C-alpha cells in the first residue's frame, strides 16, 4: 500500500527556479507545504548517474537524508532521435558556459543552437523528432524511495519561438500542435508536459 501524502511538508529537491515553479504549481491543489532545497540551505549533490532515474534518486535521497523530511526530486531532459537520444541526462550540461566575468552559467540559446547545429550537419532530411523525459523520485528519510516516469513526444523547430517556459521550450513543438512549449500558457503546459505525465502517476498513488 503506497504511503499517502496530502498534508505536512515536502521538500522540492531542486535548485532550478523554473522547475521549482512548475512543481509547486502542480502540487498546489494537493495541500502540501512545499519547501525548496535552496531555502533550507541543502547541498546540491553531484548528478553522477547515467540515467534520469539514477539522478532523480540521488537528489531525492540527498534531500531526505539531510533535511529529515520527505523529499521530491525531478530529473528531466531532452532526447533527440537523430542524436541517439542525446543530450539526455546531459541536457543542462549542454548549456554550460564560462561567462565574461569568469563565472560559470547556463545559456539555453547556446544549448538549443548546439542541438540545431548537429541536426543541420545531419542534412536537410534529418528526423527532427524529440521527446522530453521526466523522472520524479520521492524519498522518505527512512530509506523508502519510489520513482515515476513521464514523457512528451514532439519535434524540434528553428529558430526558437516564444517567451514563456524555460530551458529548451522555445524549440520544442509537442506532437499534434504547431506552437512551441514557450508559446504555451503555464497552465496549458502543466496539462500536457512530461512533468505533468509523471505527476499524474505520482498523484494517483500518493494523494486523494
Ligand atoms: P536537470 O534535470 O536539472 O538535470 O536539468 C534538465 C534540463 O532539461 C533543464 O535544465 C532544462 O534545460 C531541460 N528541461 C527539462 N524539462 C524541461 C521543460 O519542461 N522545458 C524545457 N526544458 C526542459
């Protein structure tokens, strides 16, 4: 019998502001008191896994063990069919750059440009299909850990379009639409995204 959630506190084990916003919105109807890993000063563990599942579990377990509170982590990314599933777990790394002042940072337009450059090298008839994956891991301080996987299929467009969302949203068109995710209202994206898919599975098990 899965453990019920629905009241009490839950740590959202992410330091990514875009994800924190989306996860908090998805949990809002379920009455949890969401705390962010950043506001609790929790360390950001190294994402050394080779799969979305491994990385989500690393983050959720680290937060649950250091906070003593049930913790939820998300690992997600973009996989491109013509690139054999890359960037996959390295989706965020493809945006890494050294800023002018010497400080590291992330530039999503750089990352989207890298993907597009590789697709262009593959030629004009390249398969532009891609998918976002999301794995949610929920970890209790006593060691129990469960994972839920979600996915949304689509294709990549160029140039980027839209100002909403985050990350690779401006180049991702979900199947059956002509708009990019960055042209979706947040509520609409929450209904169809890979994160929404994983959340629906988690909510069915632990809430209600
Ligand atoms: P990580 O899960 O923190 O390793 O980061 C995965 C990266 O995938 C994010 O930083 C985003 O760039 C990208 N990503 C994940 N979900 C989405 C999404 O819903 N829209 C756009 N990009 C996403």
